[in-house]
């Protein structure tokens, strides 16, 4: 893949890809930053989606699905990108990427947290999630530890337990089923885990690390924070 990629340099203010154009390359950002916007019906101005920074890639959607560009991406600074052409991409990357996205798409679309997210952003989440399997009784997250990951329960059931009073057994404060998520409180607040979560049955979770949550969820971060606050209040009621 590396040998097939070509270095390209762009000045500030250049539209690297334009919404509606046919795509022949995907791009990896080596340096600089880029702005991504999308024209949406009934909106007068293009809607901001995200910024791209070194290490991120874009432009693969048009290659994967033989569709026009889904958004316009413009350099905010002088930028160095590495491009991979359609033919090489199809031979090396396309099949495995499509297979992974098909596997997770139906599940993620039914997670309420992602109900309002743009399809363009959902594909980024599909690419970023990593599966983790837990046997019944396994401790998925541990109360008091620093949180590094956010969990989406793809299959199985789990429950949260918390130390509410010194010297007494833990109290069950939450139950989770398919489509539930947990671990966001510690991830967003940089505080220790508020409770331990155990697998009630064999479980498969999809995980996102702290960097991915910040980079991909963007506007949903406020939603995560609001839901985290609700969970904290529920735990406090259980303690009482």
C-alpha cells in the first residue's frame, strides 16, 4: 500500500474533493488540517461535519460504493496528503473494508445514540470500532480505574455494580442489553470509573478509545454528557 501511494501538497484554501464529483483517490493526511462540509437540502449554507488532522483519511466512500463524493473537503492550512488510486484501493483494501462495515452497520443504526448522526460519520465509526468478547461473569470495567474505552453492547447482557457503603456488598445500579452503552462517564470526565460492569451472559462489545470518541462523535459528545449525568443521578438514588 505504501509503495502505491503518492505524495501531494496543497496550499491553504484548496478544495481537495468536491461534493458530487466522481472520486478516483482516497487521501491520508500527513500534515495540515482540512475542513469537511456537506450541502444538505433545506439548509442555505453547507453544514460543517468535521476537521481532518494528521493520521486521518478521507475520500474512501466514493471508491467503496462507486458513488459521487459525499462532501467537500478544503484545506485550512498548507497540507501534505498521500493519495491512493481507485485501482490499487480495490485490489488491496476494498473487500475487507466493505465486509467490516456490513457487519456493524445494521447494529449501529439501531443504537439510539447514533440515530441522528450523518451516514458519512457513521461509516467512520464503523471503521474505528474494535470487537471485544467477554465470558459470563467477566469484569468488563472496574470501579476506580481510569477509563480508556467506551463500550457498545453488540450482543449479550451486562450489569453495573457499585460500592455504595464501606464494608458492605456492592449494589446493582444498572442493567445493559443489546444496543446499550457504558463507560462514557469516565471517558468524558477523566475521572475514575464510577462502577464496575460485569458480563451477565457471554457478551460481545464494540469499543472506541478516548481519541476516537473525541474525533468521531463530535456533536454527540454533549448527548453523551447529558446521558452520563442522568446515570449519575440514578446511581445516587440507588445509594440512598
